[in-house]
C-alpha cells in the first residue's frame, strides 16, 4: 500500500484500487515479479527494495468508451503507471490482469 498510489481518476478509497491491492497481495512471488516487469519494464527491484522504486507505481483510471470488462489493463513503464479499467468484479480484474501479465509483456503499444 505504501508503494502503490492512486491518481488520475482513482483515489485510495476507490473500489478498483482496493480490489487491485487485494489481488496483488494474493499473487504468488513469480507473478508479483511479472507485475513489476509489466508496470516498470524491469524484473528486479532497486537496492533497498520496492520502497526505493522511483517513480512509485501509480494506478490511474483507464477510460473505456464501452464495457470496461472487455478491456485489459495497460502500463506506461516510463512513469510506472498502471492504467486500470473500472472492472465490475474482483474476478474480472484478476482474469484481465492475469491475461495482460501472460501475454502483454513483450509488446510495445501506444494507448
């Protein structure tokens, strides 16, 4: 919680942000590494751990023109932004995040 912040459409109390924190807490260590790589572009932590990561990981609202459940999260690795749609449930968030971590690690897209 102290290393991930909510901004640009989300607050610390926003349901999607809270659900993401729950999902991240439940991820096994290898998947947490995948998440770090997805958001930052690197698979390792700086000396001193996650608290030393600059900039901090920032979760921002991904605006979708239609059903957010049909969209995947994306990242801006330069600024460590996770662009997260406002999913309808934890299960939907888990499924879309899992797919993004599995399939979206090696592409470079503008979004």
